[in-house]
């Protein structure tokens, strides 16, 4: 019993330090972070098998909420149980929260963060390269046949045309996977078939209260509950609420918030922390951060035990394979949409191409690539003065 308790404490400590480190050094957005976790957790540390990691990505992608955090919470659950999920998840979030809240305080104190625009200019095309490279790794991990590629292609086209990820794409792709890979027509579907479907249904937040902190909490709970897939997809949802509906920020302030979310380590949805600080100070940043991430813990902790119990069911596996293919397609579609914002002249195009070539040629750390392109942006932006950066 003592050995078991010591082993559990050791695993929780490992999770704490691993996710604190990932929160500090993990750059490149949700797909890059998931790719980094896949490399380190599966290949380097051996905490999960390839099959477990593939299931984690597909299940988390099929649920509302930020992908990278949910995969981290899921890894924490598989490695350390209930407390592993909470410790790993909040350890992943904490460094991002502290960095972005500090930037929010600096912005409020100084009135502007002009260097952020220059950094955004250099870093954004590198982020596109990180997403593409990580998507390539994820495709190698879980794309196995022509049907999955057909699902991915269809989801890519729909994402680009509608300029948003559509929640029903993941549900529909999962159902196609059940029909093709499962045994739905050979016997009545078992009760476990339903485990992925309720998880994908959005949580409905109650109407906002009169206080600013109450409105912030309920708005970000809704954002964390209703937006599917990568953190990049949450940007239009936030813009509609923060700028158009509540008028908390103007368009430029919101774009700076997005830039801060992109250049800081960790998930892109940490933008919520910056928005919260600008709206209501430190406690606003706390409320917004808790609101945006809390639904992910609940969803993963509800689904993970069911998956551990029924994951070998062929219909569940079929849903996972279909949803995984949808994830690849929608991520590539989001990458195309984001590229329209990130690449607007010859230099950003060059940064994107060189960054992608470097990532495929050498095992360069994401943080080093981000730092190098940030320096390029700081020097090049004042010289070129590209007006499109904050306008696209």
C-alpha cells in the first residue's frame, strides 16, 4: 500500500513539473502543443501508447473546448487519475496565466503594447509552419485509410467555405466511422455507443448577471463550452461577444489580445486572460481564465472513465477514427484561414517557408523558432511598416 501511494505521488509530481515546463516552453498553438505532447509523452517518456494518444486527440477534438488543454487533462487522467487530471491541467495553464496577466497589467499601465504588433508580424507565419508540421505528425499518427482522408478533405473544404469549425462535422464524421468501422448492422449497438455523443453536446450557460465579473464568467464559460476544436476557432466567437455584444474592447485592443495569445506559450485561448484583465483587472483575468478552461475539465473527466471502460468497443473505435479524420481536416482548414491573417507580404511568406523547412530538416525547439522570428519581427516591422498587419 505504501509503495502504491509513493508511486502515485511520484506520478503526480512528474505531471506537475512536466506540465509546468510545457506551459512555459510550449509555443505554436493547439496543434503544435498536441504534437509536442505526442512526441514527449509517447516517444520520449512512454507514459502513453500511440493508440491511447490517438484516442485522446480524437475524443478531445470531438468535444467543445480548447484542444491542447483537453489533451493535457486527458493525459493527466490516464497517468494519475482524477487528481492527475486537475494537477496536470492547471499546471499547464498557470504559467500562461501569469505571463498574459502581466502583459495585461503592462498594457493597462502604459496604454499600449506597440512591440506586440512587431512580434506578431514575425511570429505569425512561424506559427502557421508549426501548425502544418504538427498536423503532419498527427496525420502520421492516426490517418490509416482512404475513408479517413476523404473525411478530412470534406471537413477542410467546409471549414474554409464557412470560415469556422462546425461542431456537427465531428459528430457526423464519428457516425460515418461507426457505420464503416463498427458493427452497427451486425448487432444492436451497445450502451457504450452513446459515450462520445453526449460529450459532444454543448453545455448551456445561464443568462448573464448584472455584474461585470458575473458577465465575464458566464461569457467565458459559454465560450469554453460551445467552441469546438483548436483554440484558433474561439477568436471569432470572442470578437462577437467582447467587441460587438458587450463593447468591453475596441477592435484594435481585441487584435492585440489575440496577438498576445498567439505569441505567449501555451494554448491560444489564453487570450481570455488578457481580455479579462483589460475589462476588470486582476480578478477579471482570473474569472475569464477559470471560465474558459473549467468546462474542459468537466467534459474530459466525464468521458475519460467511460472511454477507459468501453474504449475497445468497435463502434467507439469507429467514432474515434472518424472524428480524428475530421480533426485533421478542420485543423488544416483553420490553418488556411489563419494564414490569410498571418501572411501578407514577401517577408512573412519567406518566414513561413523557411520555418517549415527548418522544422522538417532539424528537431528545433518551438521556443527557439518563436524567439528567432520574434526578433525578425521587431527589427523588420519598423523598417517595412506593413499596414495590413492589424487590419486583415
